């Protein structure tokens, strides 16, 4: 273990401040639940189809379970008139879009609307182009007032196919749309940015939810990719703003065990829960999964947070998050076997944040398991998952993964699969990379070099406060420097950190002092590159 420390002027430790409150800063809405037209019906929608799906939400008991949004996607427009207003396809919607919203509202449900940030909607890419010149660009305020003040819709999904077509700056254009929504008389619009990758932390300030990946379809590898990617985006969900893992493909052809994993992983990550199938033609087991009250409670929990990976063996991942109260006695746990073979895993209770006897409630069987201590063993089939509520005496978290930290400059826009759409970026942004050498399979690299390119663990809890030894697991082929701060106070500058290789991991120690309650620990270097980081481990000294 190497230790390269240059102590800053004050000392290794800082004075304890007054205890921080738990990170729940205000009341907020949970992620939305409902249905959307796109995944099954594409542009072949009509007033009868939309209202019929609203009726199905009611008759199947899904509305009572919380699925109350009926979202109309692409397929209702017929160009723009000379006055600049969107024309409605009156063959599909003879009574207009306000009448559809009124019908949905009359059923006690909420109505969702769709557009694009640019000139054309996503159906413009079809063999037979559709949705030309009906996007928001140049009509932001007028279209928003029409859809939400005149028509009365409650939810807004905004795509970016037209934005790509015009090569718009995503941050500027989506911010302009958010400002148009704020100018509407209707102040309760739920705004979803559909950019297909995590666009950057700026989106947290303007939207209620945002897509994090390309579109979902009934394909296990694609579902697995979405689950894996959202495991390292957990820091960006919270306080009423959510990573959107895309629509639920439950009821559209996945195997039952894959639907269990689909549902459990969406819920443990507090993703919006928007069903994409034809509600009038789905298996009974799919309806049962969608109505599972325990998984819905996991998704709709008042904390509204996402679950990091706390244990990993092969392709089996254990994710855990607090429920009801931060650092309270109850946690939600999902154990997902994303591999193609049956696996047996022994789940470590300390990794889940508990010590001593715990209670285990099975969220699929809806029953209590016998109390246990130390660990429990599960055998899980390929592509399958188990989900639990675990209650007991909590212990302080000791290991924090770098990929679960908040990174101000993080974006995936310039990591897209379509090179033709890549935009030039002159400044570095951090990257999450996969490696078998990393503790949970991922690490963070390309940090530093400018003011916003830092990494911060914002949810570090100390029951009593005091002195801790902080161990950073890092890699750096060439000498790197990094500054460490705790609760905004500079602690130490680590200089000359080098391991001889980009994936040659070593550890360095820093003595810090945490205050009672919640703390933040930040790693930064605005002047030059930082090491890659795998994890931080905290050990109480006194």
C-alpha cells in the first residue's frame, strides 16, 4: 500500500460541524406509472385505441395499482397550418386532442403528450416519413401553451430525432422547452427528456425524468444492457428527478423469468413505470408482475432513490437501497442473475448494511422468510431475479464505489453508437468503464482537467462522527494529483500517485474527520488529469 500525501496548511482533519439532515430535501412526486402508445402501436393510433387502453387500465386493476398516466406518443399530427399551429390527423382523432384528454381525465386518469426538440418527430425516419415539421423548434412556447393550457395534458415526452437532424445543442434546446413549460398556466406538467443517453447533469435541473439508453425491445441482451448501464447512474436519481430506463416491455414476449428481472430492476432503480404493450392482449402472469404491490412500493418509495451494486459474483448483481427513511431499518434488495446459467450466490448481510439478525420478506412470494444472521444463499436461474425487503440493525456503509458517485461533468452524449451524430467536445468528461479488475466490474476514469470534472460521494453517513481512515483504490500510469475535501473543506493533496498502468490498482490512505450525520467527500483536480478510481473504503478510527 502506497501513501503519497502532501498535507494542506490546516491539518488532516477538519472540525465537526452541526449534523447534516438526511438528503431528502423536499416533498416530491414519485416516478410516474402508466401506459404509452409507442412500443406496440407505433404511429397507428387513434382516439378509440387511446381511450380503449385507458379503459383497460381501469378494468385490469392497473389504475388502482398506480398506473394512471395514458401517454400519447408519435402519430397524431398532420403537419402545420399556415398559422404555424399543429394540424391534427382528424381521421385518427376526429374530435381533436383536447377531447381525448378530457375523456382520459373523466376516467380519473392523467393524459400524456408527445413532441420533438427539433423540426421532425422520430417517425420521420420511417420508410414512409411521418411527423415532418411538427417538432417544437421555433414553436416552443406556442406548442406548449396549446398542448397544456388549451388541451390540458399532464405529461410531456420530448424526443430528439429532429434535434439531431438540426444538430441542435441539447442543453440549450431542452432548457428552452423547459422554460416554455414554465410559462404555461398549467404548472403541474411532468417533463420527460428522451435523449437516449444520459445527456448530462444539466438535465436534473430542468426535467422530471430522462431516458438513459437507446430504445428497449423484446431482446434479452438489450434488456441486460439497459440494466447494467443504469447501475452506474444511481447518483443522478433523487429528489423527484429520475433516470428513465424506458418503457416496460412486460406483456410483449419476454419469458416470465425475464419479466421478473425487468420489473424488479426498474423498481429497485426508481424508474418511471410506463407499460408499452396492448393492455387488452397480455398474459395473466404479466398482469400479476405489473400489479405486484411490493415491487410497486419499492419503486414509489418516498425517498425516490436508486440502488447501487453492493455485491457481485460473476454476472449476478446484488443491489440495495434504503426504504422509507435514510439509514433506517428497512432496505429493498434485488439479486439479479444476468447470466445464461443457473447460479448460486451467498448474499452478505454486511454488504447489505446490516449486522445481527434480520427479517427477510420475499417480494415475489409475498411472505416472510425465517430470520437469519450473517448471510443467506440463493439459487437463481438464468435471466431471473429475487426481490426482498430486509429489516434489521443497520451498520455504517464502509465501501463506496466510484461509479456510484456524483460527477458534475458526466455525460454520455459523445459515447453514442451512431458516429454520424457525434458532436465535437473540447473539454474532457468522466467515463465509466467496465473491467474485471474493478471491485464491482466498473471504475471511473478521465477525471480532472477543469473546474467541473470532479467526483463526489454525497451520501456518506456517520452515526456518531469522528476520525476515519479513508482508503482510495486508484490506478494511474503516469504521476497524477488529486485534492480531497470533506464537507467543502480541503483536507489533503495527494501528489505523484502512480501505479505503472491504467488498470494496475493500488491503494492510498487519508485520515479524515466526519461529522455526525451526512457528509460529502470530493475528489478534484481542475488543472490536470486525475487517477482512475475504483472505490473508497472508510474505517472508523475513533
